[in-house]
């Protein structure tokens, strides 16, 4: 059984940022920055936890009483499925755990620079991360676990997933040059060329002026993308998804591109990065990437300076939610050019520049992708 945990230290790299506790009267989490962090640190979430000397209380109606920025450390999709399987084997479940217990399971193994102490023992076997030679084995193990096979090695898959998000199976991999990567496997419903398709769309996005990490294709079928939350020396960077910063559950699909544009301007104070977010919106609309939910946009913070993280999870996804984009534009799930221009000019991008970006993205997508949707 999982032991009771009443207090968790939130650390940035190895530095104490603050303490997370459960309020015994309200049943929600409270957080307070450490005094030393207040003197020399930065806000972990400017929209939720401003850098102030006060006791913050989480909302009882969101994230089971946890703060959005800390809930962001938990995996979703495939990683959450693995974690649920492991807990079931131990006679427990995610619903039975408090927010502090869930974060203690993540411990030091999550994405980004935040860690949570004490670390819950017994989750994930401490084995070496995957290498290119055993990718086929991990793909088969992923198929087995997704097929509910009892013999599947769930703990091995969970440890190698690095608590990453997304629906498709993944493994963390460290390259010979010291760089850190995430490698995607097929889900049971994916076509055989899913990796090649994502590679094509990401390359197209790069040609269309979108900032992306290094990418590749391993063994001619597994899409690989370099992690932007950790460098070759192992130094980690603070990462927050738009969902966390907007304090919303991405599954509700209640975020609008106007929210993302405004958030980018607020955090970065940089018109060029706002323009980059506008370009990503246009690409998703033209390339028919309707899986554009709020966890597929992230921001990096380096010593208090926020910037838009490189783009990821850009691929062909025409189904969406009832045929609509997960992120709407003025509450329209399939917006056209008039709303795109309205959003751009509304965030102070000149109309002529908006049209230039639309035309650039459309030209690249129509010349490269098998399907494109001109605005």
C-alpha cells in the first residue's frame, strides 16, 4: 500500500523552491515559497503562484485540489495508463491517492526541472534508458501492455517513458553525443507509417518558419525528437504547458487561440514570439492538425525569463473532436481566414504581416503535404 504523505518539498533542480501540504480542513493543497527562494528565485507560474510571501490555496474544484503547475508534472495518455496499471498491481488506484502521493510517485523522474520529495519508492525499475538496439522490443512490449496482456513488463515501460505526455507510447533515449530524446512508438490504432508521417509534418513546420527541436527517424520507422527540457550536461529547465499556465484541464478543450496568443505576449513580452504562436496556429489550421490541445503548447523558463518552447506533436490529425480543432478560435472549431486575421490584428500583428505568414505557411504546406486545407 502507498504510505501517507502530508508534506512535499518542491525543488527546482536541487534547490528548495517551496513546500506543498494538504490543508486538513479544506482537503486542498497549500503552497508557500521558501524564504531563500523568494530572495533569489522566480515565480513557478506567474498566473497561479506569483512570487509572494503568502500561503497559496489551490481551488477545490480543479485538479483534485492540486495546483495546475504541479499537476502538469503528471503524465497523461499513455504514461497515465502505465501508472494506473502499476498501481492496480499494488492494490491501489490514482483516484485513491492524494495529490501529494501522486507527485511523490513522479519524484525526480518527471519532465522539466521540478521534483517532488519524498520520492515514493517502488515505481519504475532503475534500469538504463532505452537505446536504439532495443526499440523493437519496447514497441512489442507497448503493444502487449496496450492489449492488456498480463505478461507485459509495465514497470519497464513506465520507467523508460520518463512520465511524458501524449496518447502514443514513448521511450526516453540518450544519444551517444549526450543529447536526450523521446522516441515515439505506434499505438494499436496507428498506421505502419505513423513515424514517417510525423517526421514529414515536423519538417514541413520547420520549413514554414516554426521553431522545432532536432528530429529524426530511427530504424526507418520510429519518430524521435530531442528534449528541450534537458541539455547534454543533464541540466534541466523549468517547463509549463499552456494548460497549466491557463489553469485548465486540456481534456475540456476550453482554450482558444486568442488565449494562447495573449499568454505568449504576457509571459514573453516579445512581439516576435507572439508572431511565432500565430504562425503555429496557422500551421495547425492549414495542415489539419486538430490535436492542438493546450498541453501541446509549452513555455520554458530560464532563471525567471519565459519564452515559447519549441513546437512538438505537429502531425496529420484530421479527426479532432467531432471534426473540430481541440483549440478553437473565437469559439469556432474550424475557423477561416477572417477569424485568423482578426486574431492576429487583435494581438497587434499588422494585417499585412498576418497575410504574409498565412501565405508562407499555405505555400509550404501545399507543396509538401499530401493534404492541406487552405484558409
